[in-house]
């Protein structure tokens, strides 16, 4: 009886508890953990970059090609179209130089018309020179121009009378109007009694009081108020061209149209100017005006060389 108990105990203990074969084989397989599950399925580096990289390669290649194609094509053609358009106005510049020449031709064409038109108008005997020029009513055939140069401080005055004919061209300068033609110029000096340098030759006086004449070259008329009106005995010749200065202040530049009564018109004009503007008595202003017109008619008429 005691021997049977001991044998049964020894058989159960080693077989059930300490089976060395079952533990390592089932729980720790070396092949399952690293090789089969993790690297083969989850980490295929070949699939993900292979799909993404060709897509990324296609998109930038298409965009860059189209961008480079569109940008230079649009800019270069636009620039090429705009540059010749900007260069074409160079053709307008020679037109500007031609504009300078054209007015001279137009004026020459209209040379004979203003004189005829003004003679037909009985009310117009003379006009402001610069207004007549701007209106296209300057006589080109022949005419008289009277300019004044009044002193600001006294009644000292200088008048210039220019006769001209056969004008080739008239154009504006910085100083006034230039007439391309010859002519004659008569100097007239009105000297008040209070003038301090009355004994000095007019040719030696300062600018603004100077005329290119000596006392021996002048006809002198003395008014009742002792104003001396000095008229040159002979006009000066002008050659090639002459310029009429633009007047300032109370000064004037007037053109007289050639008409049968032009000398009567000149006489009346000088009479009023000497009397009203220079304070010469009425009767003396009339006599002085007659002296002036007599000299104009004698030495500056449109006969002989002007015909």
C-alpha cells in the first residue's frame, strides 16, 4: 500500500508543469515578428513614393513649360508691338519743321488780299499793328507804320514812321514783328521845355531819348508851351528787313492802309496824339502834324521806286 502512492505522485509533476517543448515553440517564433507582418505589408517604401513622385514630376514639368511659353511670348510680342508704335511719332517731328515753313507760304499767298479788303472798308483807315497781324489783315503791298516811345517821367516822346512795300514775309520775334523787305524810317522828337539836356545833340542822348540825328538834320517847330517838335529832314533807309517793337504801356504801333486820303488820315492822327497824349496846344499840334505829313509825302511816298 505505501509503495503505490509514491509512484503516482512522481509521474504527474514533471509532465504537466515543466514541458520545455511547448513554451518556446508557441510563444516566441522568430519568423513572425520582424519578417512577415511588419516590413512586408506596412512599410513598402516602393509603393508610396512611386505613386507620388511621378505625379509631382508631371505637374511642375507642365507648369514650367507653359509658364515659360506664355510669359516670353506675351511680353515680347507686346513690347515688339508697342516699340514701333512709339517710334512712329518720329514721323510727326518733321511735320513740325514743315509747319514753320508753311505759314510763310500762306502769308505770301495772302499778300495782296488784305490791302484790297481794307480799301473796300470805308470805316477802316488804320489798325493796331499786332491786331492786324493776328487777324491776317496786314497789307503786304504797301503801307505806313507809326510807333511811339513815350517817356514815363515827362512828355518827352519819340515817334517813328516806317514806309514799306513788297513784303516777302512777316513773322513774330521776341521783340516784335519782323518785316522781310526794305523801307524808310522817319524820326520825330517831341521835347518838352523842362527837359534838362535840351542842348545836347539827339544823337548823343541816352537810350530811350536817342534818335540818330543832329540838330542840323532836323526841322524844329516850337509850340506856345515851348515844346519843340523836331522832324527829320530826310528819312533813313532800311535794307533787307526791319523790326517793329511790341509797344508797352501807353505806347502804340499802328499800321495805315494805303488809300487816296492816307496823308489826311496821318495828319489827323498826329494832331490828336500830340494834343491829347503829349499836351501840345491844339493849333500847334495841327501845324506840327502838317509838317510831319509833308515830310512823309515828299520822301516816303509810294511812287517811283515803290511802284
